[in-house]
């Protein structure tokens, strides 16, 4: 349910709307969309590793999950809750649907070895 507008925050709200409109016009994703994309990519990575029987890649996925859990715990979240949510994001039931989405025909704007993103 949307929040009631607070007149005291009108300037900030208006600035945020303009910012988001600029992002949309540039087709530039917001941070939450990037975070979701990274979670989907990790889910597919793990799924593919499990399908191929690659213990090495499953262990790598485990390591990335542990790093995410550690990050959340360092931010004050309960370890069991952090683990539950990370595992839920990575070990998704709909991961098969994500395979084509993350394996699409996108062309990176820069080769991974020659230029770092800003």
C-alpha cells in the first residue's frame, strides 16, 4: 500500500522522481534491479554446476553464499535468518526459467579483461 505523501518531503520526493525518470530514459537499471540480476546469475550458476555435477563450481557457489551471509550478519541480521534468505534467493524453485534470461544475447559494453566498469 502506498504511503501518504508528506508535504515536508515533497522536494526530495520530486527530485527522486526526476532521477528515476532519467534512469528510465537512459534504460539504466537501479541498484535493486542489478542486485536481482546478480542473484539470478548466481542461482543459474549454482543450478548449472549441480546439473553438470561440478563439485568445484558448487563449492564456489557455496563460498559466494557464505560471503553474502557474512555480509548480512555484519550488518546486524541474525545468522540463521541471513542464511535462510540467501539460500532462498540462490536455490530458487524457478531457476529453470532464469536460465534463458541470464544466458541471453546481451553484449557487454566492455570485455571483462580490458576495461573495468566505473
